[in-house]
């Protein structure tokens, strides 16, 4: 009978932590761990320090909840942008892509995810209170949903539509035009398609 060799404890611990990252299963995590093990000590330490600095130097913008090195991110701190337009995205990386199009001149709000009952994501886990607070200021006249075209995005859009109809009926609600393929997430859409979708957004 073949003897199954267990991973050394330090390696097993690293594999367990890496496997928690999106897109990494146990086999992929082991491959990454073995690669790190082959690196020179200095290179591995540099990676570890970069991860620690990421946690220490980045925070969530107090205004839009996007990643920032300062309490208020550069976009929210820019007084030349259009305060009447608020673009709602699921995650911060969508903001980067939208900014690359140079089509949108308003402000953003990061929800922190999308409604997904199968994954246990409920309305209470999204930053819907932050959205209410921004709209309650009375400055925003158009709320643009840039959430993608997945089932979770559709569910989230429907929830926000009902929220605005109930609490902020005077705010125009629009979404990115359906140039985005069904099933795609905003962060995976090419810049030109995203630019066109933003330019020709539609009323909900």
C-alpha cells in the first residue's frame, strides 16, 4: 500500500490560506506555494511586505467607499466633477475602468457587492444606506447603475429601482446600455464597449 505523504505544516498552512483566494483551488494554491518556496528569501520578503503595506496604506474613501490612500479619494475630492450624477458600481475596480473611458464626469458609490441569495448576500450587506444618504442630500438628480448584466446585477438593479421609486421618486434612474454581454461583469468588459454603454445608457 502506498504511503501518502502529508504536507509539512508551514506549507499546508500557506496552501490553506492561498486556496481562499478567488480562482485558486487546493491544487493551484499548492502550485503557487511551491513557486514561493523556490523564490529567494529577499523576493519572498518583498512580497510579504507589499501585502502588509497594502493593508496599512489603503483605506475606504469615506465618501464613495472606493479604495484610497487618503480619507477622501481623488475623484470625490475633485470639485470640478458633476455632483448631480452618481454612478453606482459593485466593486471599486469598476471605477477604474469607467474612469479610463473619460466619459463620466460625476461621482461614484461602491456598493461592495451584488445581491445574491445563493451566496448569502442580502441587501443588509451592501452599502444601500450610504446610497440613501447620498440621495438624501438632494443634490443627485441622476443615479446611474453600472452593475453589469449578470442575474445578481439584475436583482440588485431591481432592488435599487424599487428603493428609488419608494424614497427618491424625483431622482432619474439609468443603467449602462445593453452593449454589455449577458452574463458579463463590468470589470471584464473592454474599454470601448464600456464607453459606448455609458454614453447610451437607458432609463429603467
